[in-house]
C-alpha cells in the first residue's frame, strides 16, 4: 500500500524541502500566489518563492483558472499529471469546467534506461530478461508516467509485450502525496470556498485510485475477468495475461498485431467493414454496461484495435468501472425519460442518481430540466448524440451542486467516447438506436418472474432480519440509557476558520497586553530611578522600553503582512 503520512510542522516538511519548494514555486508562477498566502504556509515552513515577470503574469491573466491548473500540473510531473487525469473523471470532486480542461492532460514522459529495466525484472522475477524471454527488445514501444512497454518473445515462441513500472515511482508518489495532503489540509482549513470541494478527500481518493493503477496485478485481474465474460463471443477479444511472468511491477500480456480503430484508411485498405466494426464495438460496450455492470472505463481510439474478420480487441485495463443493478435500472429510467421528454420524471431520477449536501431547489431544477430538453431533444432521435446529451445533463447537475458518483460518470464518459469513435467511422451511426434494445430488455426484465421472485426473497430476508434483531436492539438501547452509557454528540462543522481567527485575535491581544505591561512597568522603574543608572536613567527601564518597542514593531509587521491592521 502507498504510505501517506501527514507532514509535521517542522520535521517532514524539511525532509522534502526541495520538492515542496518546487511545487509552491510552480503554483506561484501560474498565478496562485493569492491561494498560497491564504493557506498561511509561512506558519509551517519558510519557503523562498521565485518571482515572475509582469509579462508572464499578464499572459497568464488571459487564461482561465482551469487552464492554469492544467499547465501547472503538467509542469509538476507524473504524479500531478495522473492526479489531473483521475480528477477529469470525477465531477463529484471538481467543477465541470475543470473536468473538461483536465481531460486534455497528456501522459508523455521520456523512457527510462534499459539497465533499469533489467534491474526491475531481475528483482521481481529472480532472473534477467535474457534468461526469462527468448527475445527481449531493449527499445520500448511506448512510455508513460507510471511505466513503459517492451516487446518480447517467450520460450515457446509466443509474442508478448511486457509493461514495467517506472523505477522509484512509488517513492516519488509517496513524497508528492504527503505534500498534497499537507497543502489540502491547509486549504480546507483556511480557504473557505475551496473547503466546499473537500480537498483532503480528493487527495485520499487519488491515493486509492493510484494504488490500484500502480499494482499491475489488479490490471491483470481486470483483463481476465473481462475475457471470461466474453469468452463465448468470437467477435470480441481480450489479450491473454501470462501470470507466470507477471508481478505487481511487471505485467506480461499477449502482443496484439491489429489496426487502431482510428486508422480508417488502413481499415478500408485491409477490406474491413466500418459499419460492422461500429455495430460490434457499440454492442461490446453496451453489454459491458447493461449486462455485466463491469466495463472498460477508457475506451479511447488508442485502446481499441481491429483484428482480421472485424474482431474488436480492447487493451489497457488499468481503469475500469463497476455499477450495480440498482444503478443500471436508474440509468435506464433516466435515458428513457429524457428521450421521451418527461421533465418531472427526469428530475426525480436525477435526484436519486446524484449526491448533494443541500437539497436543490426542486422548482428551479425542474425548470432547468425542461429548458434542457427544449434546447436539445426536440429533433429526430437519430440526430441526438448521447455523448452531448449526457454531458449537458452533467453540466445541469453541476449548476445545482449535485455530484455524479465516479463510476456513473465513468459510464457516461465511456459511452460518449465510444460514440465519438463510432461517428468517426460512420457519421450516420445512431447510438440511441444501438442502446434501445438493451434499455427495452432491462425494462422488461424487471417484471420477469425470476426478477420479481429474487427481489421478494431479498426484501423478505431483510425484513425478517430486521424483525429478529429489533427487540434486542431496543433492549440494548434501553440498557445503555439506564447505565448512562448512551451519549449524544453534536459535531459542529465549518467552524475551523472562525476558531483560527479567534485564536489569532486572542494571541494578538495577549501580545499587546504584554507590550503595554512592559511599557507601564518600564515607565515606573525609570520614574523610581531603580539602579543601576545610566545618565540618571534606570538601565532596567531602558531595556524594558527597547523590548516593548521591538515586540510592538514585530506585531505591526505581522499585521501589515496579512494586509489588515
């Protein structure tokens, strides 16, 4: 597991001082100096920040905040690029305009040397690549922030690709996560408008996502699970995983010699049928979502290959999504109500579909849903693009501070991505028409005897469990009340900023009282001419006046530095 510890006030901050300074410098360079000041970092660490030129500042002023965040993350390197990429799939954590901008982040990193490849494979498998593989190409096929891929050949002649984790990436990630957690804690404590976005939770969610992604065993499991689901379908293919040659840091899988789905000219030259590819590709994703609730969450053109016979092949299962039966039913209802222009029903499903801290204004929400349908849906169904439809629905939810759960958004994103690929292959492709049979079948299955009996059995067992335990639970609560062991706790939220302000005020008042006491005491000592004397003045009194002056100047500078007296 990734080790993420809170940075202490002095020790761990200075341990990672250079990286901390670099991060703050980049943030300052991209126009986030006001945020750094409001986080009050100088209370925890002394950092020298590089100044930027007015020309640079004026150029950045023309960019949106989301654009500047993307540029800063790019400069900060692999961990922060990956943070941006993951956040681009999490509209429940960041605003929609940031989701769009962060989706542009590109994971392009120079490859690491072959000597490091040898060292990692030897450490993981107990032997060098030359001893394990019949042939191992030292030149990588591609390189990313977390690892790179090399072609190889097994002893039995099977062509494979070997994904190797970047050396030192776990340590770098842990250092960056510690600093992220520290900055997130300060932001949540001192910057009220960002506290609503829950930055500490963002870092914790990021750590969990990254832990799954840097463990190649998880990706191997995802591939094997997907292959098992579609084992009987001859037109869909998942590369084979070689477990004997795979570990947490090394993943060996079948080499796929196919054509990228975006290479339309080559597809046509090879005599492949784009319409058949479209139908099978859309069917592939829709079955993942509606039949199994387990789907490839990043089906962009680089991850989709076409094999001879118009066979669809998916690669790179580092990111998958899972949705349960209840969520699938809600999604079916949402699409059905939207397509049939039922405003009030759409609003109700949207409320069940999302999370929020404060219930939205229902009248305003229904009005916005009706306006959304009026602008986008009064046209032939074949002209409706489901990607744009879901995107606009997401933006509508964001305006009402309704958060889309991450796996649901991943489903939206996957459907929109596949639709985009399909429209590039065939401009007349109709995603609504492709999804309609699945929606109708799922609606009918709700009323099938098997589904009704299963639901009744589940609800009945839950009811029986409740009835069995209710009396004992009531007796336990009564016993705790009698023994005075039952207490009710109230948790006040959002008071941290006020408490910090009160602490600062009390500290300044205490400081001012000490200064006043020094002045009064020193004046009395001087007036009483308490020895020793210097030119007739008490030395002790003079020292007291000097100390009071220094402390007063110190207090004034601190107040001016904060921009307010």
